[in-house]
C-alpha cells in the first residue's frame, strides 16, 4: 500500500526563513482536489528588473521560446509561472522607480528579501487552470525621505501591487478591487483598528463575517478594510480585504485563501489551437496541459495597460479616504461602515469611479470622542501620505512633459 492510500493530504505549507523574517504560504485542498494537481514556483530574493534589463531578458526569452521543441509538462509549467513572476517584477520595478523619483526618496532592498509564490491548480481535464500569486514579502525599503514621502511610497506601492497581482495573470483574472467591484449592491466596507479589537470581533460575529477573517484580525495590530458581503466570482463566494500597517503604512491586499495577491482561471479548451497544433500532456491531475498554456507562457513582460493599474490604485486611495471621512465625521454609519458604492474597476473597461481627479487632504472634521487617538493619527497619516503623493507626482509629471 502506498503512502497516498494510507494518508489524506489536506494541503501544502511552505515556510520561508530569511535573515529578515519568516513567511508562510499555505494551499488548502478542497474536496475532490488531489495533491498531484498542485504546482508551486517559489522565488526568493528577486532583484529589481528595470526597463533595460527587462528588454535583455525579453530578447533572451523570445529566442529560447522559439527554439523550444515539444516542451514537456514540467517545462511548460515552469515557463508559465516564471512569466507571471517576471511580468509582476517588471511592472513593480518600473512603478517604484517612478515613485522614488517623484517622491524624492531613496529606496532599495538591502537586507529585506523579496519573496513571491505562484501556485497553479487543476482538478481534471474538464476543470479550469487556477493560478494565484502570493506576495509573501513584496515591500521595498526606504533609506531616505520625509515622513510624508515614506508614507506616500508605502501606501501607493502597496495599492499598486495589490492591483498588479491580478493584472499580471492570464485569463479571467481578478485582484481585490475586482472582487470589491462585484460585491452586491449595498455592500459596506468596515474598518477595524487595533484600538478596540475585541468589540470589533463581537460586531463582526453578529454581522456574519467569515470565521477565517475574524481569526485573522484577532492577533493583528494592522488596520483592516473589509466589505461586509462577499462577491460571487465564477459561482463561488469570494472575500478580499486590505491590511495596512498603522506605523509604516505598508499596504497589501489579502484573499480568502490567505494569499497576498490576485488570482485567475481559464479553460484550456478556450485557448487551445486547432488541428495538428493541438498537443495534450498528462502529469498527475494536470491532464490537458497543452500548448495553449505554452502559448501564454512566453515571457511577455509588458502589461496590457500599466496606466490602468495606476489609476485603479488611485481609485483605491480615494475609496479609503471616503471611508475614513465617513468614520471620522460620524456620518451615521454603524461601526464606521461606508457603502462601497459603484466601484467600476475591472481592468480593460476604462471605468473608474473616483471621488475626484486629485485628492486633497481633508482638514478639520468632528471625530467622535470615543474613536481613540490611534484612529485619528491613522487617518491624518493616511491622508497626509496620499496628498503628498498626488502633489509630488503631479509635479514630477509636469517636469517630464517640459
């Protein structure tokens, strides 16, 4: 009797220990899943990939891609997952370079390693190929810059990454903003801080928040922004929320799988070539991995529209500012909830629902006495960082135009 017949595998846990910290990725197997249908690519201590280096990599990858003859299953999956990582890396490097210049900061990962996991799952030949990105440690280090500039860098870099995670994937993809955009009408976003976590947890239980989300905030000092209803994505209820460090303002989205990232799925047959070009591979549960995967696995490092991702990150900033204003000005929402509203952020639609073209820090207001100093400081810090970003980046763009 083989070991698989004696034991039931319920998931995969990857723990990464580096000099700067420990990070954990977990993949849970649902009913009907098999461990042979899971493929991971783990990337640790990835360097930046600036434009010139990206061009060199793209040229080398194109040559290797053209020279490849009948790649096997593992080669196809490796090529595919690495193309996702490199696409993310190229866009992140480019955006953070613009932030560094525009915000007048000095950034660089000197002793904090970047760590990313890409997971591919497939149940059988009739199931879609599921791909997800987990940014275990994506944050840059700031070595020089004003307090507002550092806040602005961490805020906007985090929001950009949180949208980029989905955009770097092929197929029917989604980031946290896409999930928020598909929440039912009337969905509200609730902010929870470290000030009064026990009361927040009790309130969330009464409102029917999922247990995994309640458990996540119990021992956390971060600020959470959470919709009070899930979105229906491909027939499944999906949750996504934002976590913000109130001290550093590092920002990241989290999916209900626990992954810091985005996800995508597509059906192989929808992309498969016809006739003699069709070729099917078989490896465990990856039945049907074929040249349609290979065709989207080339290292195409350019995103569909980087400006749309930037605009979506800005839109997330406006929405959080609106939530903070609703809380601090006591506009009548229970527990600081503010309605999500019409957030049209699906990449490729060019539909964005902003508060305004440019954000201006809101001054004054009438915060409730029982909100606590931490919430007030968080709001002021967030708005100061956001205002600094829009002001300085606008100046930078004007100079580039000249």
